[in-house]
C-alpha cells in the first residue's frame, strides 16, 4: 500500500473527543522510548509527523493521524516510564485503558517491543490485558538495526517462549522493524491494507 497523504488531526486525553469518523484505526502502544512515534514517521515517510525524543515520556496524549483519507494511525503515550509515580506505573493510565476499552473504531493494536530486550513483565501484562478485553493485536519488534540477524531470530524465538509460558497458544502476527533503516515498512502497511479490505 502506498501512503499518499498523512495528516495530524487531533491530540487529546479523552476518548470521547477522538475523531467521530467511522474509519478503521490502528494504535501503537508499548514502553516509553520503544519507538512508537518514530515508527509512525517511518510508515508515513514523514520526518516529524509524530514528535519523537531520545528521552522517554515524549508522547503524552492520544494522537490521531489520518492516512489516505481512509484510516487512522494512533500514537499513544508509553507505559512503564521509570520516572512516573509508582501508582501510574502499576495501573496503565486511565485514558489509555479507556481508549482500548471504548474506541469502537480500533481494529488492531500494535504492541511495540524493543528487539534487544527479553520479554518484560509490563509488556506481558499489557498483552494479557488486551486478551481479556478482546482487542486483536500484533507485535512489532523495533530497533532491529541495533542487533545482528542471528540475534533477531533468537529474540523472536525467546519471545514466543515467553508468550507460550503466559498461556498464549501461539505468537500473534509479528513484524521486525527499524525506523532508522525503514525495515518492515512494506510488511506492516500490507498487513494494515489486508485488514482494511476485510
Ligand atoms: P514515548 O513517546 O516517550 O513513549 O517514546 P516512543 O515510543 O514514541 O519513542 P520515539 O519514537 O520517540 O523514539 C525514542 C528513541 O528511540 C529516539 O531517540 C529514536 O530516535 C530512537 N529510535 C526509534 N526507533 C528506532 C530504530 O528503529 N532504530 C534506532 N537505532 N533508534 C530508534
Ligand atoms: Mg512517542
């Protein structure tokens, strides 16, 4: 799929104020600094459509980007940022869970995982939470430019093991990406296109 147009529509912390269009949307979620905003820029071929930073905690709101006038990409704040209060860390921010529980237009969540790290408790908790509320999801491994091909395969195999140990029967659809090198761009866009056609 070609991305012809990508426009920022609105930021907010209230799911009821998200765009009213009945267009399908795809949300990016994961730990702070995992590369959610960078991935949105890579997929849309824009340098600064979504704001990125080397410091975790950059994205603070729900951000809607309309693609090809036909569907939305949604950039969300990260979770698990060490400098937020313990309480905020323990429970995912209310407006984020509201988004996942109430947003009818959401067709698929992409959970971003840094390919360099072992499965983290907070990610597995979030995956289990999405399972409970029956939101379909995929896994996107990020920052693949930082390790070798062999290590990438090892990381994915190890992630599969962790999910199986968490009572998941199989790996969900998953993608290996690098926003630096545009790795995985076509695969993710084709996946979205195929879901949009359903
Ligand atoms: P929050 O909004 O704070 O939750 O972070 P985020 O998940 O949106 O991460 P962001 O896209 O802002 O990127 C965080 C840092 O990781 C930035 O310094 C990016 O340049 C870097 N980064 C993101 N993706 C990649 C990648 O694929 N490869 C490399 N090498 N660095 C990346
Ligand atoms: Mg961000």
